C-alpha cells in the first residue's frame, strides 16, 4: 500500500532528521512507530503522508515514497489528502477559528458530499467520539484535549485510505484516550491501515499489529506488537521508558511556608449553561511541594492556571503569591514569581537566540551584566543546551524547546513553576532533565504545579494531588490516597501502574 524507499530528510545544515529510511505499510497493518523526542517520528510521518516535502520544505530530501505503487509527487494534493488523513502533534497548526461542526464538515465539503449525508456524518462522529457537548463551540475555545479529539474526528470524516496520527494521546485524559483507541480499532476495520507515532505505547497495545523503533532518524526492523511490548530492552535502547514498569515515587518532603493561595475563586468565564468554569476554587501550594493537578478534558485546568497568572479574569475570590495579594498586579509582575511552561513552548518564545531567551527570563528585559550572562550559560549547560546558545529558539526541536523552558524557569529562580503537560515524560533523557529540574526547584524552596493526564508521571513526581471536577477541587490530599478516593473513582479512570514502596535514590 504505502512504501518508503531510502528516504532521507534534513532541516538545517548538517542536521539529518531521517537517514535512509525504508519501510512498507501493508493493507490491514496498524503500525506503531516509537521513539524519543527528536528521534525523527514527526518527520517520518510527514514524509509518509507527503506533507514533507510538499507542504513543509526540508533543507534536503531524497528517496521515494509511493502509494499503491504510484509516487506521491504524481498524486494531486486533493487526491492525496483525501486518501491519507493526518493529525500532527502540534494540532493547533491544523485548526482554524471555526465551529466544531464546521471543522469536521470542511473535508466533506471539499469533496462535494451531499448536505444530508454530510450532516449525518457529522452527527455520527460527534456522538461516536462523545463530543456532543461541544456542538456550537468555537474550536479555539476548547481545551487542548478537546481540540485534538475534534481534529481526529475531522481526519476520519472523509474515510481516508490511511490514517496517520502523530502523538495522538497528547493532552487527552485517560477516558478520552480509551475512547480514542476504541474509535481507532473501529477505524482500522474501515481504513486500509494506521500509522501512529508515539512516545507512550501503552494506549495502543490492543490496536498495534506491528512496532518499529526510530532513533537518530534510523528505523528499526518491524516486530510483532505483542513481543515488543514485553521486551524492556527494546524501549531502553530506543531511549523511551518501557510501557510495563513499576513506578518509583520521589521521597516525600515537609512543606514550608505558603507560596500560592487561591481563595474561593470564581471566574467570569462561564460554560454554555451559564455556570462559571471555576466556582469556589480553594487551594494552597507551599515551599518544596510538587502538586499534581488532574481532571477531565474541559474540567477547567487551563482556566485555573490562567486565573493564577492573571490571564483569566475572576469575578470573586483572591489569589496570593508569596504571602502578597495580587489584586491589581499586572501579568508581567506575576510572571516574575511564576514560571509557566506550556506544552508547546513556541507560544512563549520570542527572542532571536536561545541565550537571549534565558537572559530575558532572568532580567525581564533589563540590560544584562557579566553575572547574568554567566548565570544563563550555566542554566543552558545544566539542561544540555550549551552548544545551542546562539541558535534561534524556533529552530530547536520540540524537546529542545521544552528543555529551554526548564532552563529559563530554573535560571529566573521563580517561586512556582506551572508545568502544563510536559513533553519530556516518556523520553528517558528528557525525563532525567525533568527530574533534575524538579529536584533543583524544590531543593531551593520553590514549588511545582504539574498539570498532566499522565497519571504515571503524577504518581512518581507529585507528593500531593488535586482533582478538579465540576468547577471545584473535589480532592486535595496525598498522592497515594488520591487513586482510591471517591473523586478519582468518579472519573472512572484506571489508576497508575503499581508503585514501588522504596523511593528512588
């Protein structure tokens, strides 16, 4: 069906994202390609779909890609992207400010589908993906996980011959992941093949028929999925945490003084029924703590951290930082005490070099001195970015940008870091850097608020867990107790994997 023959691609001088990759995706095959961040997964999917080099032009490209024995470059764009449905990792790059129904209808309208059939197809997909509550919403008003589910529904709308998904579980809560895998199992029987690139293979154990590993742009031989999942050495060699492993939590700490207080906060932002997204939120974060925040997609996690940062106006209540009330504070003033690291770091990067990003984080735009430059250099070296100090931040890989965010937050010595679905959780080297950041941050008395749907990550890093439900904090207590709490049971999620009782060294 789909064949890649000796495909190489590079972005930037001397940088090879793919190196002589050859593979075949057969009819009925559900191929899972796993690799660490920066291994070449996204470029592989881009080349397989024709996005590279037809829509995204690399510095260098060689080799051949064919679909049903016809070279991709000989297939018109309309025909190609009717036969191949794609959802990329940065799903925002594929979205417009449309209504949910309009986005799903877009590929069908382009193909001249009759209005009655179009409406029936939209209704089916919204119901099938349990997205009925999103009818009438603007796509850009949705949470990250909701956006991704809508984008996947849109990709399936035209019944593509091959469905390709890049890190599809990113930002999805456990229930949404389960819904996604269920829909993909059904889609696999209707489409010719699936190609999924992921760091976290666990959600796809029941779907994948074959697994390949990618490292340094080179693709391994194909292995039966049931064998690959059980062989931990394969995952370690590929630079990924194995899917079946026991968890080791961080040693507990005695919290210090109060760094953040949120008291009875109610937001102006409301849901369709008029209820405020946050209604009476009350929480405290203290020195040395790592606090995990979990909740369903759309529960209000994004609105909560935006309220803390001053980006979402509040109708009632108060936010305090380091013992001081923040009423009247500008966003910039709050940002001097709170470092926010989004999953997509491109949203907050704006300087010309990596070094300048760290310097700005330290000085907030003031003229730096020799001491500041040395501080920035030390932070970059700490997170293995020293050789990239003069690179443009937008030329970095997603993993390198995530590491840059850690370097900036560490160098500025913020009181609190808000980590929103960090990309480094399954990448072994990236996870080491994330652990280094958390140890450094909490070791000097700062605190971390970890917002994640990766329950294994929360179980290992957080000493305390908050469960957000119905606009309120439904649970606030020790991480170990959270997984058996009524609030967690109400989510109907599977708890994290077994946890070691011995703490990591």
